[in-house]
C-alpha cells in the first residue's frame, strides 16, 4: 500500500462511512420552510432537554421524505452530549442540531451566487467605485481566485467556488472532526470542523501538539 493511499484511508474513510449513514436521510426537498435567514435560538442545558425540544417540533431522525427542518440554531450544543450512552440518540441529536445551520448557510450562499450571476449577466460590470463591484472583488479575495473580474475564466472559477455545499458531506465532516459534538474543541471553542489559526490568543492549544508547532484550534463565538 502506497503512502497516499494509506493517508486517504486514515483521513477520509471515516467521513465516507458517515456519508453512508447520513446521505440517505437527505434529499433536495429537505430545506427550511419559507426561507428566513435568521434562525430562532435554542439553548438546551442538556441532551434530554434538547431531545424534548426536537420532539415538540416534530423533528425526528432519520428525516421523513416530506419532513420540514425547523429554522432553529442550537447554540451552544448540550455540554453532556459526550455522556449520552445511547449512540443513535447522540448522533441524531448532533445531526438535527447542525442541519438547520448548514441549510441556512447554503441559503445565504445561494443568494450570493444568484446576485453574482446577475451581475455577470449584464453587458457591463459596475464601475470600480461602486459597492457591487467592490463586493465582487472581495469575493475574489475570500475564495482565493486570482485574475481580473472582467475575465470570463476568472468569473467561471469564482462561480465554481461560490456555491452551495453538499449537506451530507458537511454533516459528516462536522461529526468526524468534533466527535459528534463532544470534543473539547467543539465544547470550548465552538469549532466543529477543526479549523486552525496561527494568531496568538485566537485559539485553543491542542494538548498533543507536536513540539515546535505554533498552530491552535480557532475559537468561534457561535457554532
């Protein structure tokens, strides 16, 4: 077995396995009803309370084909999630907590993409001093696309990057990186995806960080 294949098996097989568990529960119809980008906050002190909230909302897992996902934001995740011994319950609580946030973020991305494509469809782009033109330039920087916004290849690359994310893949990655919401970084840093930072004071230092390394795990104000 070559090194590249071994790395793939170690890093990505857990995610692929979770995709098999998650993906079949989702379809294109699962979206927040009457898209409102502001999610209602839910602060559940423990897993039992969160389960009760989901039951009242008729929000179950696996999702029924015609199920609606409630527009809620569970923040923070219950601190005792790691102590839930019923594995299926623990996983379903995590997935139901994160799913509305993923769908809401995709809605924002979709709106941004439509706005961008509408600007591209015009015969002339806005002038350099306009807010719309500045917004487009900011997207080039944010998505690390090099080139002139007037160039067709640059626009095509930006359109490729500014797009919705595969929901099942995001859920699987979050579950894998955060140990289903129970890791130290998920609890203390609200970091579900293991994102690093090299800026002092902006992250938690991994307990098993290799000597000489400077990275830390970024701290977020919300999940």
